[in-house]
C-alpha cells in the first residue's frame, strides 16, 4: 500500500443515471508516512475513494437539475398523452358514429331491397294462384269437350243406321264431321295450353324460390347489421376478433350486390308479365273455344232441323201419293172387273151369231146363198171378235197397270217407313241427345 501513488475510482452514479455512463476520474491519495501520524496502518482503508465537498455539492446540483428536467419532460409527456388520449377518444367516437351511420344507410338499402323482394314474392305468389285458377279452367273446359265429342260421334253412328236411299252424305253429316274435327282441334289446343301453363307455373315457383332465398339472405343480413349497429362500448358481448379485419375473397361489391337483387327482381317481373300474358291468352282461348263450339252446335242443330223438315215434307208427299195410289188401285180393280164383265157379256151375242151362221150353213142347194143376212152375220161375228180382243187387250193392260200400282204402293210404303226411321233417328235420337250439350259457362271452364 505504501508503494501506491494513485488509485483509479469511479464516481458514484447520481440517482436515475446509470453508473456505466459516468466518466472515469483519477484521485491522488496522500501517503501517511510522517512520524507524527497517529492513525497508522489501521485507518488507511477509510481514507480511500472519498468525494470532495465541492464534488458533493456539484453532484447534488446535477441531481436537482436532472430531476427538474425529468419532471418537466414527464409533465409535457402527461399533457401530450392526455391530448393524444382525448384525440384518440374523439377519433374513435367519430369513427364509431360514422360506422353506425354507414350501417344505418346500409340497413336502409337492405330494407329497400328486402321490401322490393317481398313485394315481388307476394306478386309472384298471387300471379301463380291466378294462373292455377286459369289452369283449372282449362282442365274443366277440356273435360267438358268430351260430352260434345261423344254427342257428335254418337250422332254419326246413329245416322249410319239410316236405310237407303236416306243414307246420304247430307249437310247434317258434313256439319257433324266439322264439329268432331273442331272438337279434336280444340282438345289439342287446350292440352298444349295446359302444358304451357304448367311450365309457366313451374318457372314462377322457381323464380319465387330464388327471390325467397335472396329475401331470406336480406332478412338475415338486416338482423346482423341491426345487431351490429346496436353494439356500444358498454355492450357485454363484445370481444376481440383480430382475424375478422380483412376482406373475404368471395365478398361482393355494392354494385354487384345491388345488381344481383335487381336482376332477380327483373327476371321475376319478366316471368310475372309472361304469366299475365298467358292468363289473358287462356281467357281468350276459352272464350273463343266456347263460342266456336256453341256456334258449331247451333249450325248442326239448324242442319238437323232443316233435314227433319225436308224429311217431314217428303214423308207427307209420299203419304199423299200413297193415298192417290190406293184410290187408283181401287178404281183399277173396279175397271178390271168391269172389263171382265164386258168380255163375259160378249159371249152370248157371239154364241147367237155363230149359231145363226152354223144353222144357215145347212141351207140346201142353191139356197146356200151369200145374201145380205149372211154378210151381216159374218160382219157381226167379226165385230164381236174384234171387240172381245180389244177388251182382252185392255184387260191385260189394266192388269199391268194394277201390278204397277201395287209395286208403286209397296215402294211408297217402304219409302215412308224409311223416312219415318230417318226422322226417328234425326229427331228422337240425335236431336234429343244434343239437348245435353254443355253450356257456354261449362265450356269456358267455370263449372
């Protein structure tokens, strides 16, 4: 220790300053080697590494200054922190209010499209119901056409039982064939329209389902955004979700979002307009079908009425001629009887004349003379013979007339029976059956 001339020491670090930052300081330590020293070797350790009074005051002054500076800095930091906190709170409040306002506007947009979709769904549902009613009318009208078709075919089959010569292709048959063809065409038209109505109803339901899915998404979105808008700083069910602060890759843009609902509503409107047009078409078809069938029914009935009048007129004429024929047959039979009697009446004069000639043929010799009496007797027999031949010829002719009259009578009676049968078929069978023809309301599908 005697040999040490100086010691290297470090100044104690002021409060708040790291010791490693203090400068190295060299202190000179005087050696206690004098003879008058009383401490000796025992006090040598207490006199090393000591501060001087000026240094102590300087160290305290430095600490005071540093403490003041730290307080000023801390005060400024507190003020800045308070201002920053106030700004952050105001910014957070403004951001939250802006978010709430944005969510409110978004709720209005969602509510608008939700209302439009709901209206479109209700319109489509109502339109589908109206179209279903028209489809039911079509089915009823199609079922109602079976009765007229059965009546028309039955009329044609009944009229096939007419007897010649009444088995003719008359106006009634042409109108009946036209009626059956019309009914078949109407049935095909109604079947095609039924298929079209079914397809349109399916399209309506499909687009209604699309709109309902969009509407359901809008309702769920509205509830979510409404709940999000109700969250506040005092809510108990809020928590951190760091992973939610990002945009989904599949997320839509406001433009595509609005276009999606707009396209759904547009397509639904198109289907609704198509359904309305189809309903109007069905109504026109049913109206035209019922009118056409009733007009054709009236034409057939008119043809039947005219034909029955013709048959009645013909039958009356035949009966009139039959009456005349029967009268003529009676007269002819009386004429034949008179002719036979006339021929029989000529037998006695012929016998007398021939007997006279026979008796005079026995006159003797020259008395057998061709006198006037002889000539007269011969002339008488010739006249009687000629008269008898004429009467016989007339008798044969009259008998032939009678046979012709009988044949005509038979033909007339047969023809009257044919006409009676035709009238029975047309009037009692066909026209009576046609009274069951459906009404216009039933053909229009209302019953």
